[in-house]
């Protein structure tokens, strides 16, 4: 938010501060904080890039007891007892080769040994399927092991090259700016539960005047933009197109002397007056997608290195998450959208901050173009 004021502040700093010559007595600048990353979060990042129904996968950390899990790692993978500190294991099971393992090793020597052991495991797995399940054997032949620091990944899956990029995003993830909410604006999410209940039931009698107006306006937008035969991806894109073309940013938010309308933080401002601030854009986008039957959440975070409150959305298509920021794409034509169905890392690289650990990670790279549902 307040991108104009942010630019003015940067210009003032550049004009008012001359570069300071380093001296021998000046201390080194403090190291940038590292964002913590658990093996489960790495697993989420990697699975998000897979073309696999993750709800059907076995999460062996949850289904196996400690003794069986240790057997899996030592006897099947060939890892030395105690050479790892944590792990996350996923597989399809049965006559499926799909398997993802994230292993946090104790040290660099353990990483080297893990690579050797996992390469042997891959060769054995190929033998399990050769002659019996040729397609699965072909998947195993494309398997890779790789590491970032002391984290090692085993990737036996289709589109291994794409999944590999998701794992290699570990370093970039750890270098993100830690999230610290600015709390300059009221970022409370507008409660749309009554509106959605009335939409689903057809009973509008319990709605207040403003919620009834929001519902009527939202229905008109959906009637204009989507049709029943559209896929979830097509519905999302049509609604994104409508918001970025028809909703403007409320200029009063730029002016510290102006009184901002509370409607700009709700769906009423964007739908009725054609203007809102980021939280209004985001809750409007989510409301329309909720009504269209497309899974969506609103992310309350920040921008400008935690200097400004900001909000955007994440959309789930066929099990994979994508980020979408209608506010920052406002007034852009479709060919120039920069924030439609992008990855979490792209959002971080373009000055978005949020609660990384407790938010889904968007790692799919195709921006939903393969979606059919």
C-alpha cells in the first residue's frame, strides 16, 4: 500500500544521505536473519510442484511408528543410524513408484553418504518395476537426489526437473525478509459467512442492508464474467480480469489528511463504488471465488520491507496453490499481469512479506494452465 509515499520516502533518503566511507573501526553489519524452514515445510514446497493428488499419498512420518520409520531409513535407504536429525517421507505405495524424501542430515559427511545410499536405493527401485510396470520404471530412471546445505532430497516423480527447482528454492526461502506486521492499517478481514450462507441457501431474509447489497452486486459480477462450463482456472482468471479492470485504488489512502471510507476495506467499496484498498481488493476476490466454487484464501501480510500492511490471495487449483495480487495488477491489461497465479518466491522477490511457516507455499510454475477442473 501507499506505493507513492514509499517512493517519495526513498527519494528523500537518497537525496539527504551521502554515502559514508568505510573505516577500519566500523563494525561489520549484522548478518541478515535466516527464516527457519522445517523439513515438513520443504516437503510442502516440493509436493506443491508435483502433478500428484497429494491427498492420496502416504505421509510415512505420520503412519509409521518410530521403529518402522527407522527401519525404512536404515535398511531400505541405507542411511547410517543417527546420521539424520529429521525427515519427511511421502509415497504413493502399491504399484506406484512415486516417492519424495526430505532428509536433514547431521553434517556434510552424512550428506555425502546419504547421496551414495539413495543412488543405490534408486537402482534397486528401478529393478522392482522393470518388466512388471514399465511406466513406473521409467519414472524411477528419471529420479534425482540433490542437497542444499545439510538437507537432502530424493525425488522419484514425474516432472522431476520442475520439482527439483522447488527444492532448490530452499536457499531463497531462507533469505526472505522475516515477517513483522506493520499494524499501520486495520487489516481485519470482512466476515462474508452470512453472505455465502444466503448465496447457498437462497434465503436473503437474515442479511443486513449492506450485506444484501454486496450479495446482489457480487451476483451481477458473476453473471457477467463466468459460466457453468468454465473450469476453476477459467473462473478465477475471469474474476481476476474483472477486478483489475473495474476496481481502482482508493486515493484517500495516499493522503494522511483524508478520511478513508471503511467500505474500501470490504467488498462493498470495490463492488459498489469501484474502489478499495488492498484488503478490500483481496476480500472481494475471495468472496467472488467462494461463490464460484473455487478455493481461495486471503493472506494478510506486508510490503516495503514490512513498512506497509498489504493483503493478497492464494488460490488452490487441482491441489496446487498459486498466489494472486489483484491490487498490484490493477489497471494492467491481461498481457502485463505480474501477479496472477505466481509462486510464493516471486511474491517474496517482489517485496511481499507474510507468515511463511503457517501459509501454504505456492511452487507450481505453470500458473494453472494445465488445470481442467
